[in-house]
C-alpha cells in the first residue's frame, strides 16, 4: 500500500511538472510567432505524422529560427488514432472518431511549416545536397531528416489505408466479419489482441472467443505480473478461452482449425494481432549496423541514427528499437528530436533522451458492459472498463476505470486542435 501511494504521488508530480511545461511552451510559442519571419529557408523534413512525427513537427515549427522551416511528408489524409481500432473493429457507429483532421495542431507562424500530402519514394543523402523524392516526382531538399514512419500491421492494430474513407470501410468490414462469425480465434496477447478478444466476448457473449499467446504472460516483457493477473481474471469472467505459452503453426484465414499441443481449436474467423513490421525499407542508405534483425532502427541516446556518416538524421516512435511502444512515449521522443535539431542549429551540444517510467503508463481495455456482463448495473450498458498500469521499477499499480465506448478519442481530438467530432 505504501509503495502504491508513493507511485501515485510520483505521477501527480509528473502531471504538475507537465502542466508547468505546457504553460512555458505556450508563452514561448507566442514569442516565436512575433519573431519568426517567412522567407527562403532550409528544410527539416519529417517523414510520417503520427504521434512521434506530428509532435516533432509541432515543436519544431514553433521554435525554429528564421531561415529554417519544417516540411512534413504524410501519406494519410487524417491522423489515425490507432489505439481505438480494436474497439471500433467490434462496435459500430464510431468509425469516424478514429480519423482526426490534420493541420490544427501545428499552429505555426506563416512560412514555418509546409505540409506535403504524399509518399516518399526515394532519398538521396549527399553532403550539402541531401533530398527526398515524393511520388509526384518532386524533390525536396533537407538539412535535417526525421524518420517517424512507424510500423505496418493489419487491423485491429493499424488501418493500412491512406484515406479516412477507406479506413472507415475497412473497420466496417471487420465489424461485419465478426458479426457473422461464431468461433473466433485471436493470435497474439499484446494490447491489441487482449482488447479485441475482451471486446468481442463482451459484445457477443454467445460467440466462442479464443486468445492464443506464445508467452506465459499477457502483454509482453515490459509489464509486471499485476496487469497480467487483472486481465486474465477478467478474461476468465467473460469466458474467453485463454491459451498461453503456445506458438502453433499459424494457418491461413480459411483453414478452419489451429492445432495446439493438447487439442485442436476450430474457427470460422481468425485474427492475427502479431507481426508488426517497421517501415524502414526507404532508409537502407544507412549503415547495416543501424538496423536490428527485425528491421527497427538503432539510435543513439540523442535519437540520431547509429550511422556516424548521417548525424543529421534522427528517428522516433515505433520505428526505433528498444523503446516503449505507445503514443505517450512517441511524443516524448518527438519532442527530444525537435530539441536536439534546434540545439544543432544553434551549435549547442545534443541532449540525451532517457525513457522515464511514466512513459510506460498503460491503459488496456478489458471489455464492454452488456446485459450478460454488467459491471455494476444495466444503466452502464454501452460503456466499458480498462485496466490502468503503472510501474516505476520499485512498485507496480493497477486500477480499473470505467470508460466511454469511444474511449478517450474526444480528448485526443482536442489535444490535436480539432473539434470532436467535427467532420
């Protein structure tokens, strides 16, 4: 209990410190708007505008000196809120809330940011003449390059479509698929697999839902036993068939059965919540030691890539190795990248990024309220619950919270400068 109180006290301190930083940042932005002058500028190119890249661009565009600007290259029409995708793959009527309009968040002085809605097709890193090419054929010079391209995966982890309209169609396709199924097998017990399985079983209590995970504990090595125990207990209450410590050969979607050590599980719907692939193919101009066997980028503690020949190339977010993979951590990395690029421009020493315990604070959804599985009363139907997990290396805390069906999507819209759900 004492450790729990200390940990909560630490979190409150972090929140207060962040609030003070935001106030200081707001004042600096006001000053920057009155001092930045548009004109011919050197480019800081940011490839990818999810949590890491979008926040890096926001920080850079509101702090760069005159003579520099940010160029954001993003292929998606809207910011895709990935952590609501498992829920919106199951529950109908909320699909548009996963797609947040771009642009309000940058809010930079005129000339400080150029937005390019396109895909990068080539990179030519030459000293004094580095540039990237987009699919339109245009070339864009850069002084600094920020890699924030994230990972590729299928629903329910990623949409894998560039436009909001296509993304909504994909989510509705998943909803129809689950609605028609009777026996659903989910492969992978990370956050997406856990959230999908619990939402499916609570939304469709009459269906058989099996979750197969290759490790003995859910959610991965970065989490302690308390969150596993809380999630596994809720799965048992819901009636999810939880299979741990098995790595079966994964059949195709239409095989109809998956063979375990002691039994065979039949299915008419198979969902793979595994195998996220980092988007690093474009960056093979970097030294081979800059990549892990999985394809993630290795970075220095300044978030510059490992390749000493390319000190003007930085990376942040899911594309890099050995970091916490969530939006909070990605934004911290984006901010650190922006800070170091600014310091490089000013001729100052780079600062080291150190992951903080609170970056790993995690909220995992564990189902919806239904008549079959109420939390407290039928009046709560349409809501859900989540387990919040904190661990500072000395103590770990789990708390169960009630949440709206659409989760915290409205808060993210507001944080990114958009009006929920103004479409």
